[in-house]
C-alpha cells in the first residue's frame, strides 16, 4: 500500500489493525515486520532558499533530487549521508526522510555534526494517526527543537516523517587528502588524533588496516588547503609514514568509498558498526578478531566484518560504546538484537515515548539498526 498525501497517511495509520512496515526508498534495511506502507509518493521540494541556506522537502523526495538542486546553487548536505545500497545489496532510491529517520551521517560528522544537527523542523504522523508539526524553517525559529532531534534516528518508531526542513552549506572551492602509508592501528589512531587536535581543520580522518593507509581530508579555498596540507605534513613527519596527496577528484572518490564502506560490499559475513572512544578503537578491533575492519571518525567509528553468526557484543565485553548489527542473515538477526540492549533507565524512557507517540503499537520499531 502506498500513500500520496499526509492526510492519506494519517488515515492509513488510524485504520491499521496491526503493525506497519513503513518504507520510503527501502534502501537502508529499516523495514519492520508488518503490513508494508510506502511513503515514497510524498515527494517534492517545497521550498529552497539558497541565500538562507535552508530547504524544505517532503520525506519521500529522492536524495538525488535534493543533491542536484543543491549542487546547482553550489551547496550540499555537509553531513554526507551514506548510501547503503552496495553494502546491504538493496535497490530502490534513497529518500531524504530515510536519511533523517536513521540519522545517517558520513565521515564529515566529526567536524560538522550529524544529520540531526542540520534538521530544523519536521512534520510527521504518529502511531495514533495524529499529524504533528515541530520546529521551524530557520535556525532562529525552532520551537520544540528537542522533538525535532528526537525524530532523527528514531527509525520511524515514534512517527512517520512527512516533511523535513533542513540547513545546508556551501560547497568548498576544493578538497585534498593527505595519505599516510604504513601505520598500524595504534599509530594511525595517534596520528589521526594529532591531526584532529591541530588548527588545520581536518574534515575527515579514516584508516584502512588492510591497505595500511590513513586518510586526512582538508577542504576550503585552494591556497588555504595547500598551506594546511604542508603544515599537516610537517606535524606528522614524526610518524615515519610515507606521505602523498590525493587531489580533488581522487579525494572525492576515496571518501565516497569510505562513506559507503564499499570494501565490505562484495564480501560475505556480518557487518557491525561500533561506536567507541577513538583511543579504544585498536583494542576493540583486536578483541573482535574480525575478518576485516575499518576506522572512521578518527577511530570513533569502527566497521567490522565478522564471520556469520558471531556474537560480537559478548566477544567485546565491556567498553565505552555500543555495537549495531547492520548486515546479517535472518538466523543471525533472530539470535541478536540489531541495537545494543538499552540500560533499564533508558528503556523506561523509550517505553514512555512509545506509549505517548504510538499507543496502539502501529509503528513496530523493529528495524534493522540505526545507521
């Protein structure tokens, strides 16, 4: 079943006699167990004001349509949302609603913030079929801002997004990446920490152990980027790594691969995301004994490709963070919850929110993790 208006969506939710599996582009593995309800028909950019750096779009609007409109004005979604299709083997068209429902944030998150930090306002239909509007269209008019943030990352378990208002940013003149070759995990995390604590405005810091390659991205005006690359090279000379520079086009391609975790796309095995302290990342990778791993966010995000059916959470034990199961077969998903089990206090808060926004349990909230 598909809907083409907010009113029809509200009616469908009110009339539902069981759980619903709400889908937009259905590319991010968020579909729950229930009757399919597509909101892809809620599509179109409602308002775009380049001078105010704001855009309003219906939730089913294809992400590509929004990116094309922004590119025509020299602007972009600064949080560079991941495209999950290669990693998950999904098809379809990613939508802006799916991006915010899952709070999908890429490598630039460590410098500009997550998707939710760019969300100014929302319209959504809750589990009782009530239409709710919250937030605004500009930063100075964000009444109820906390509810806006709450919807980002809820994966539709509290309400179905119908419209989003968001902040966008200009595209920098150029970008380049300093590549360090030959570092092990510990040395790479130390180098990334040095780069991030420097005044050189690094907007991406990642490490691929299989290639023994560490990537540090800089963006901005060309003379500034060149100057900062030279200074960053000087700063990291003590690492002993071989260094070279990726210019703009190669930088864009390298960070798309990092963003979309394409190194795991055509390989078998379960895929997990672990959020942790960057300093803990090497130990996390060691304890996981994964078939392969990648570091992003200067080590704050660890991607792990595990043998099918591995109980990663038990293997990792106690640490300051959490693990999310992103890709696995049906048997593994049945054995392990996609999200890290919440503490009793947090679960009580979640239960209270579900009782308020989804009193009849129409919105299953049984999605496959929150990217």
